[in-house]
C-alpha cells in the first residue's frame, strides 16, 4: 500500500522542522533528541521518495547516506592515498 506523496512530503517537512528544533535546543553534542530527529528525517525522506516513485515514477536528486557507507568511503580514500 502506497501513501499519497503529498502526505509523505508533509511528514518530511515536519521531520525537518523537528530536527531544526532539536538542533537549536540541544543540551550537548550527544543529545539523543538530535539523533532521534536525524533518523526521523532520513526515514521520512525514504518514505517520501518511495511514495513519489510509486505515484510518478520519479526520484528526487538526493541520497541518504548512513554511517557505514561514510566509513567505507573514508577507507577507500585512505587506501587510494586521498
């Protein structure tokens, strides 16, 4: 069952707003509210991308990277001397 891309977009915008609120109100660098909001943005984006594709066959020009992909990229850079 796919959701309306407009509903998914509204959820994504809300997730961005929650992330901004968490980031600007964080108590320290390891504030769990910021981490939770971060993952909510990623999840909401993926839901929007899926809904958009299901409705239109189109994608956004954006990608979500996880820490594992970033770590692999860093290792590749170190191996190649960059």
